[in-house]
């Protein structure tokens, strides 16, 4: 059963990635001229409006063939085709997109200063919209991928520990898989059951769709940002459903003229911090005799019994002394994390395909059945029909046998949405509906 399932997952993943590559690559091929041009050498210099060089500016050439930064003098040399795009960006400045053929003569790209907290990097991801930081009010915290990837955990919620004020993450035991609970302010979510000990439950939203995170595991590498909203702003946005807080997870999507394929593999060992002290058989016999003496009772174990227990022989028929901690528990457990992602696109089609595997051992010595293995699949495709309509196709799924349980499968074609933009004061808002 498991082999057939893994074979099916492999076919789905390969088909999804090929579809994304064909959609993106086909659209790009139509935009390129039939006549092949020769590469040209470009000496690029990035400056501000006053002519001052901008160091460490990010440069992307073509669809991701070149990713680099300018030096201290704002210079960078590269070779590319005249019809390739050059995207130059730097924090605090507006992004610039130009053709290589247009800048090959003078080689100067001028970035205009952006308004304070008005760059795309300053936008706060919210359900159904992005809000500029300068216009946002309320209590919220935004976490990026780099913040979550530091923690080698198979449960995304454990990566939140210590990163957000007012959020408490409690791992209830050392079992692998989804075993944790969160508390934000005065409400708590318990793993799977959803029991609120103080009468309130937050709402989890993944890519604008309310969901239960315990039923859809998410890898940190899939995530672009996590926004945690902890006050009345949640109710203002979603009404009563958001009154108890919102945890909004935005997954990665394709970007225009940036084609990137990445492979990441991690393997390590988790070490138990400490075990509680356990009394041996001989120590227990001595303490039991002492307790009985304090109650004016005769001792239960004589000196010969205590000496026999001190031998620590687990196979003694009459006076066995078994170290159950050493027998049942291990001091370490291994973990493995491997993921493959491909992202790219042009002005018409953008795509992101992700395949990840997470494996975690267990500290219990009860065989391989206690190990946790999970496969995640995700594919996000954005298609721009016209300036007003944008269609998004999100596919996600996974297979994960829970410890001591049967194999679980879950695949969904997540959404098929139309999106449009309209201008409203005081900012541009992206609104979506299903």
C-alpha cells in the first residue's frame, strides 16, 4: 500500500513540476524573437538620484541565470543577451527593470528613493491583502523564512518558540510528529482536538483559506511569511471569526523574470536535554525501609535483599533490578529534512513547485513503527488573464504515516480564484474572493 502511494505521489509531483516548467517556459519562448542574438558585455553601475553609488544592490539577469550584488562602488560586470531583463533592487529604493540592450551603452541604472516604509519589502502580508507598514495599526508580528529555517523541527509550530511576544509554544512530550500547542494572549490551541482551555481558538489561514494546521503539515521552506495578529484588528478584518486572533501563513509563489531551482538537505541528531533521576532497586528498598521506620513499621527488605537488588540483574527471578529508562528510552533521535523547489515565470505566468521530505526518529525503543515520515507537495501557479483578472491555481498535499497509525493521504486542488485590483484611499489594496 505504501509503495503504491509513494509511486502515485512521485507521478503527481513530476507531472506538476513539468506542467509548471512548460507553462512558464512556453510563455517565455513566445516572447523571445526568432533571430538569435549574441551575448554582450555590460559594465553596470547602480546609483541614486544624486549620482551616488549604491553598494550591495541586488541584480537579477534574465530569468535568474545571474544573481549577484554590486560592490562597494555600485559596479557589476556581466554578460547577457540584449533581450534579457535586468532587475535591480535595493532596500529603500524602487525596483528598476530594464532590457540589457537599453543599458549597454552607458551602463548606468538609477534607482529612485522610495517613500518611508513604502517599498514592497515593507508591506505586511494580511489575509486577502498586503498593507503598507506606514498605514498598519494594531499588534502584529511578521516572521520570514529565514526565521523559521533555523530550527530543525518537523512541526512548524515549534519554530515559533521565542520569536513572538505573547506566544507560548509547549511541546507536550518527545513523540515525533504533530504534538504541540500554542497560546497567544488568552487563547490556546491543543493539537488536533481543538479544545480551548480558556474558551477561545485562533483561526489559521493559509494562502487566504481558513484551515487547521494540525491537519495540513507545512514545511518552513514552503513559507514566505507568517503574520500573527493578536488584537482587535483580527475582528475588524474577518468579523467574529477573527476576534480570537489570526495566524496567517503565506506560501512562496513565482516571481517575474526570476527562475530559481534549489535543493536543500539536512541531517542531524537531537539530544535529550536531561532525564529525571530514577532510583535503583537497592535505593528503592532502602528508602522503603526508611519510610516504614518513620511510620513505626518493620522493614520490608532485609540486608540480603538489598544486596541482591544492588547486583542490578534484570534477569534475577526473585529480586530483579531493571533500568526501565535505559530499556525503553534512547538518549538521541535522528532527523532528516530534504526538499526540492523550482520557481520562475514571466509577466504572464508565474509558478512555484515544491517537494519536501521530513523524517524523524523517536526516543522510544519500540521499533521503526514509532518513527515519523512525511512527504509534502505544493504547486502554486499564477496566470494573468488581463490587467484586471488574475487566476491562481494552488495544489497541495502530502502523505504521512503517523506513529503507530495507518498511512494518511491528503491532496487538494486548493483554489481557483479570480482577483482584481482597485484603487482606494489611502493605499492600493489587493482584494480576493472565492
